[in-house]
C-alpha cells in the first residue's frame, strides 16, 4: 500500500511539474538564403528563461510564463526581432534578416565584463567562429598573423608563437594565452603552448588579443600581450560537425632550398555537442593533423663570413654539431716537434689561431620532419539553476612538433593535459584547474649532434688520437703535397670524416637513440620534464551590492611543481615548488549620460622566489565624442616576475654550453661565478683571435629581479554610417630592469684566462639578466574595415613598432620590421541563393633584423608578401560546403625568423559538414 502511495505521489508531482512548464517550439532561418539560423538566442522577455537554436535552426523552450508572451530573437549578424506567442500548439516559424556586424562585436577580455569592442578602453583584436569558417588560412593560429599589432613566429607546423608590440620570438614567456579561463602555458617552460592543447578548429567561439601590457587583470608575464580564447557552449552550439582538409605542401620552385618533395597535408576535426535537457549538455572535440614539416635550411656561418667550402671553422645556423670548435695550433706544434723538417709548412700557420669546427649535420634527415598533432577535449555542463552552472572539462594533446629557441628542439611524443572544474554564476565564478606536462622524447638538435660526433670519433684522446689529430695530420700532408690552404683544409676534413655515421644508417640511429634516451643529468640529451601547474581562482561582480559604480574583485593562487629530474632545473633531489598569490580589483564608473567611462584596476602579486610583492595598476578613460565615435586613453604600470625559465633554468644547449636562469642560486652556488668570474663571450672570442688578454671583458651580474613597464596608449575608434569601422592608436612604453639574455663564459676550477684558448676547458652560458638602462618602445597602428554591401567586406591595417635605447649587451627579442601591412577582401555569399563565397588575404613585411635567444643565430629576415585565397560552395540540402584554397598561393618561400624554416605554399580542399 505504501509503495503504491509513493508511486502515486511521484506521478502526481511529475504531472504537476509538466502542467506548470509548457514548451514553445520553432524554427529559425536566414531570410535571404533560407539556411538554418544556428546558435541564435531565444529568450522570454522580462525573464531568465531562454535557449538557443540548434544546427538545424530548431529550438525548444520550456517556460512557466502564461500566454501571451514575447520572445526576443537575437544574434550577431541578424536583426533582433520580437515575436508574440499566443499558443503553445503553433510552432514559431521565423525568417531573420541579415545585418552588418561592423561595430557590433562584443568583447570580454578588456575589462572582464561584456562590452562593445568599439568602446573598449584598450586595443583589442578579435576573431570569431564565422570568420574562421570563411578564412583561407588552414587554422585560426595562421589567421592571427593578419591582425593589427600582432607579431607571429612560425617554428614549424604545429608551433606558432604570438606576441604584440615588437617583442617577437619563439616561446615568449611574456605573452599570456588563456583558454576557457585557463592559462595555457607549459608548467615548466612558462611559454604558451600555441595550439597543442588549445581549442580545436571547430570549437572556437571567439578569440580576443590584447596588445601590450595586460598584467593588471591577467597577472604577471602579460607584458607583451594576452590572448583570450573561448570555446563553444554546448547549450548554444549543438549537433555534429565535421571538417576534413586534404592538401599538399613542399611544392618546390627554383628559389627555394626545400629538400622535401611534394607531400600530403591532412587535418581532420570532429565536434559533437548535445543538449540533453534544459539543465544538462556536453560536447566532445577531437582534431588530428599530419604533414611533412617545413625544414630549417639556413646555412649561414655563425663563425664568420665563410662557407662550408672556405671556412674550416664553419658552423651553420641549421647545421648541428659545428659548435664544437678547437684551435688546432697545439696539434700543429706537436707535429712540428715530432718532425722539425715541417717547419716551412707549419711555422707560417702558427702566427694566428687556427680554429676548426667539427662537421655538422643538416636538419633534413637528422630531425624527423613528420609533424603530427592530436587533441581531444570533452566538457559537461549542468545548470543548477538558471543563474548557476557547473562545468567540468578535460583537454589532452600529444604529437611531434619542432620549435626554435637556443637551438632547434624536436618535441617527440610530448603529452599535455589540462583539466578544469568550475562553478559559474552571472555574478561570480570559482575555478580550479591543473596542467600536466610530459616532455616525451625531446631531441635537442645542437648538443645531440655534438655528442653523436664524439660518440663516433672523439675530438681528442691523448691515448688514441682523435678527430682533430687526424685532421691536423691530413692538413699537413696536403700542404706538403703542394695543396693550397683552402684545399688542404677540405682534404683534411674529408680524411678525418672517413667512415662518419650518416643520418638514416643503423649506426647513426643507434648512437642517436642512445644519446637521446639518456637524461641530460647523466651525460645524454633527454629532457625528463614532468612539471605540473595547479591553479585556483575566484571572482565576484559587486554590481548588485554597489549601485553607484561597477566593482569587480578576484583572487588567484597558483603552484608550479617543477619536476625535470635535473634536466631542466636544479631539481635533482625533489621537485621545486614555486607559488604565486594575487588579488585584484577593478572599479568603473559611467558619467555624462554614459558618454564618459572611467575605470581603474589594481593587482597585487607575490611570487615565493622573490622577497618583495609587486603591485600592478591600470587606468583608462573612454569618451563618446559623437554617436559611435570613441576616444580612449589608458595607462598601465605592469610588473613581471622572471619566469621559472628566466630564474632557474639549467639546461645543456651545446657541448660545454648551458642555457641558464639568472638567480644567484645558479650563478654563485652552481656555476661559482663568485669564484671563477664570467667574461662576455664576444671578448673571449676576440681574445682567442688576438691572444691579447686585455680584450677580455668581465660580465657584471646580479640576482635577477622583476622587470616593469609604464605603458601609455591613446586611440580613436569610430563606426561611420554603419559601413566603415575605423581604429587608430599610438603608444609609448618605458621599461625598467628589462630581462634579456647575454652569452658569457668562465673557466671552472681556475682563474687562468689562458684556459679560454681551449674550447674544452671553458664553459659557455646563455644567461637571463636585467639590463641596467631604461628601454623605450613606441609605435602606432591604424585599421579600416569596409562593409561594401552585398556581403562584400574589405579590411586593411598598418602598424609599426620601434625600440629606443637598445641595450646591446642583451638579446631582447625585439624582432620586428619597421612596419606591417595586412589586407583582406572577401564575400560571404554571392550568386544565386548566395551559395558561393570567397576570401583573400595579403600580408606584407619588409626585411628586418632578427636575433635568436641563446646565441643560435642572428641576421636579416627577407621581406615577404604572402597571399592566401579560398573559394567555397555550399551544399545546402546536405548541410555541407566545399572549399578550395591555398596559403602562400604564389609559393614564394618566406620565413618569420632566423633559424626558422622557410614556408612554402599549401594547396588544399576542405569538406565541411554542419559548419555554419
């Protein structure tokens, strides 16, 4: 009886709840093309009840409101409509009028609240999902190259580094990348991971890039900009979407040095999202990319003007192993002592040093250029009530990519995971996440090649000879036979290299595997980075409590658990824990009938590696001088603690050569600079060439400390006649304690400077340190967008960045041309029923000087004009489209930085299902 009564009560409650909530169904379409209107907001007026249309334009909305009621239908790109519903039985059938999106874009990253991009207090560049769909580029990371004020360095397929305002390099630790609220940096290396564990191509809703200092809201290391990426909400974007791209690259031409023949390019992306009911939704994303990577082929000699055929000390930028160099005069003197009759041949050579480098391996064939990347993401959302949502997500990425730093690095089978739990209200959020890193089987090109050379034939062994004694003997023999000095050196190298192991041979592979599978701490070149990041943060918007102004405040806690087994950091005994604490507040007020907007932000940061906390501040003024015409001014005082790499790195980057942080813990306790002082590497080289010890210059160092910048920006943005969007800006920044890098050397165990004459008796370091002088950067930019009607859109932007008071003792990573020009022209729908579309872009950069961190290389990057283009056709009945396109369509190879690969054209065809 009790059981039956319970069933009756439950059934009654079910009936009652369904009687209270009625369902409104409907379909939304584009009035012009009759396509489904996807992800359109449908909500009940004066209510929190709402939903979105699905991938077929259908919606289903549960409501407890009584009839009649009004629905508000809105979406960027369509005119907003209001519809009166008088019956639940009659479906809503509605055609939406397309509308210009110029000036209607909204952003969140500028002030952590939703606002129109046009009235933003700072410069923001933006990409949305519809722009990605119509782009001729292969992925959204490539699209970023055309944005105003943005510099991009491409190390290879799958590794793109982004920066702003001139500070351009691979792996920039002063640029922040945030994905769905999570810092996307590698826990150990501290630079953003690019697309490794970011959003898949089909899951991007919006990308916003803040140019310049942005640490007031996003924390330390945001000095060179911040990119905020938002994934698609599964409640809003539903259904199955598929994107398949097949292409070909490495199409050679007469001007390229590309050693790879035509090769296939594959990219497959799948997204599935489902709203199970009004409370529960989930999404699953996966993307796989595979291609033959671009190959770095720069043969420029780092040791002088000669070539492989003219300089015995040749060390090519992308030839690895030549960093091992020795003055062979001691061997010549030994030969002379053994046979005085050789004096007429040898004596003239001893008047100056005779440096000879070991033979290097070119990148192609040495590093595996099979690039592949796999990403998987899953997310589930549960609406506890209409104002409160719980989110759980996980992203995993793995693959093989190559990037450039102090040498070229091949990341083989790297693995990175990022996992999040979040509670989000319309007023507050609490979020916790972790990033787990596994460096996999990473190959460090430079030192690995040096070790292979040594493993095959040692440079010098007092008992059995070695490569250099063999070289010297062959050199003398050739000279005695009447050969010229240049021909004798070539003959000597050929003789000493007899039987040298070559890439691809079983012996070479065995040596390479042994070296790259032995940790750096044990004499090999294997990274064992298993570092982790843990982050917890919360934010509250006090607008419901404070009525006279807007107040937002937040706190953040972060733990870096550095665990490299003594291969990246001095963490041999146990992981090094670095903690950061921060709190921020933002105050904003609107005056003069909301025409004048004032805002200020303050942030407190503490890092346990440094004794003193730092305070960051930002202030801005935005005034609407006329309708849709805004003048903006902002000031930011920003601090950046040295990254873990800049403070604590202790990594082998060559034979007797280290990449080093600048903390006194390393410089004194590990390298003993206080006992064996360092000298600038430039002066050591001069001493080796002249033999005059007076040219040696000591390197003045101190414990590394935070750097700071005071940045000012003035801008003007306007929407003219709803058809022209104009934005112009200028900025000026002053940097103090600027963190750069210097190449130095010392002689461990002795202060006898004569030890610098023998490469094997001194150690080189590439050290992070603070420059003593004030550095200024300044620049300006302008952009214009034109809505030409009939779905035609044109854009052009121009920007320039400059640096004053350059500290020539530092490598400061200010690598940018004097100006950039980017253009776009396209149409999102033309022809009968607007089934056709096209897009073209042009990026032009004049030549510029580029210096690579770590002393890898420096030189002039040639000018480039890169054209990308695509044409698409929609198959409406099967919800599909076909795109035919090309990036760098002229196939004129170009590079984005010294020691990086030259990039040719990629010609592709894309099939998209349900990508709207």
